[in-house]
């Protein structure tokens, strides 16, 4: 439910907030001991509402990273199950998506945001309600991406819909800022 602590968990994972008490470890190392640069190279975030720029698909995946190659962009789109749909567009990766991604469906916008996150090859991927506004086909494609990342990327999914958690190994239920349940799926 709202107010359960999901946003606080996201802020802690992204190191936008520090814990008031306790600590959390990454491969046995206190997260507070990892430099910001090293942390932000390892962690990627996909918000519930995709923030897209009025530019091409390629520019939105690259997102102001000039060192990214077209091959990197295509690879990220393939892993996000968006490549075939992009190639079906008249201008492919050079398609202008318009203001706020208006030329794309909701599922395409979300998978574009996932491709943007995967471009960095993160070891931790944090997703906030990644399927809340998707149709069944797009949700299925997002789940395929999660399944393919299993074992290579630690994925934190914040969700209300139980179907979003189908690919999760463990589930944590929160309420009122406290853990209500935690266990294997």
C-alpha cells in the first residue's frame, strides 16, 4: 500500500538517502564504503513514468552518453525486446519519438527506458512499477528480459501487481515502513 516504504527502499538502493540505522552490503562490502562513481556505474534505475527526450530512439537509449556506439544501442534494445519493433519503423533507430515519446506506445516507452538502463551493463537494476501501465504482450516481453538477466543482474522490482513478480526469486512485503513478510517465491 501507499506509505509502506517502497520509495524509501528505492532511495536507499540508489543512495539518494542513507540509512538511519544499520547498513547494507554489496558482495560483503558496506555500501557506504563504495565510492559514488563506482556505485553509479553498477546501479541503474527505471522509474514508473519513463522520462524521454524529444529526439530519436537512438538518442533516448544513449541518453547523453556520447561514448555509446550504435552497436551498444542496438544490443540494449535487443535485450529489452524492442529491436524488432524499432526496425519495423520507417526510420528505425533514427525515428523521432516526439514530445514525451508520444510516437511510441506505453509498452515501447517502458522497454526503451529498460534498454537505456541495460546500456550501462549494471550489476543492480532497480525498477519502480515496471509493468503497471502495460498491456499483456508488453508485460510478457518485460518478463522475458528479467528472465534473461537472471544470474547476471540483481533486479529489485517494486510492484503492487503480483503478476509483475512472477520472475522474482524472493518477495518482500512492506507495510507502514516495516517488513511484513519475506521469503522465497
